[in-house]
C-alpha cells in the first residue's frame, strides 16, 4: 500500500503526519520544536514542487508513506491522480490519500504562507511549529485512525 | 501511447481538439459538436481527465482541464510515471494558444446564460482557429509516425 498524506504545501502538516506514521516522532508526548524543525522536508518544499509526492519512509506494515502538496484545488488534483492511474490500469485501491490539512489553524496557514510564500522563514516557521505542537494530539489521532484502517485491510 | 490534450482552464476546448484529432468532427458537424461539448455539465472534479477514444494510429486520446493547476498536474504526471515505472509514452499537448478573443467572449456569454450569442462567438472563434488546430493535429500525427 501507498499512504499519501497531503495538504496545501506538503511541507508542514503532511510532514508531521508522515513523520508520526513512520515512527520518526514518538507517538506519545508532544515533540519539541527542534524535533519538528529537524524533520526531513519540514518547511522545505517550494511552490514549484507542488504535485510532486516525496517518499517519507516505510511503516511497520511495510507500507510506503509519501507527503504531497496539492495546492488550493485539492479535490480536483486528487481526482486527477486516481483517474490518471486508472488510465494505466493501476490499482487505486492500493493508495490511501489522507488529508492532513483539516486540523490546521489559521495561524498555521499564516505561518506557512510567511515562510514558504514570502520567504520570511525566521518569522513563519516558529509560528507553524508552535501551532503544530498544539495540534500534535490531533495528528497522533489521525495517524492512529489510518493505521487502524490498515490493520483492517490486512 | 497516450495523447493528452490539456488546457489551463476546463477540458472543453481540449475535447474539441481531441475530437478533431480523432476525426470525429467534420465541417457540417461543427455547430452541433460545439453545442454538445460546451453544454456538457461542468463538474469540476469528475471526468476532468476524459478518455475520448483510440485514434487511427492506435493512440489513446484524452482531454484534460487543469483549472490553473498546470504545474501541479504536470509534476504529478512526472512523479507518478516514475513511482509506478510507467513505460508507456505520454504526449502532453497544451492547447491554450487556441483560445482567441472570440472564444473567450463566447465562453463568458455562455457563463452568463447568453447561449445563442455564446455559441455564435464560439463557432466564429473556433472556425478562425481551424487552420491552427489542423496544423497542431498534423504535427502530432507526424511526431507519432516518426516515433
């Protein structure tokens, strides 16, 4: 199976979820700012890389985990992704697309915008990281739900 | 081989050109085909990547509307081809150069429910671009023959 965590930019909330999923962050307890800031791809992906899935690691079931930024028209791009694979007779049942954006706050979005769009990394990144720390339990819970689903599929 | 005609807007003009490639449109059918294609339900998310048929050179012909998301979609195509080791060649044809002011006005008029005027302008605009469309179609056919 391929698990794709997606959000607007594929570099904050989806990275956090993918890191939890692949065991790069402990599942219990809120990670420190440094732990989040040190995550691979965290606050690194640029606008021109939207639409490019980045491999993040494998989970304990052997599933491959990716992060993906889909921009503002996420439903459109999701449909496209699945339709494109169907054109080549690729089984789309083996892909789980997980939205990582619904949990983020307005402050996360503002921080992300400042850092990625305006290049104000020193201002934007701390805001995003702080808000993701606050939202960490939500992401932990999201990943638990995804893993429960995977156990049922297996 | 797959040929994807894509537009940075919806997939309707891309469909028109794809049908031209498939030889589904002749001079007598222009008005009817314009109405058929441009009156279709405009569902943003469904059937946006639309398989239309196989050409005489046995290529699958597809139309796609990118709704301003060209870069994201093109990145995704490249990435999916790599991830799934898709070997089959995919030819991407951007049809944005076909839009002219008459087509743009026609589309606006249809949006505003002025369908009579809209289709008149669309037909005028598409006929004005027929030679460009035919040239594009011929170029693709030649490219495929060479491949």
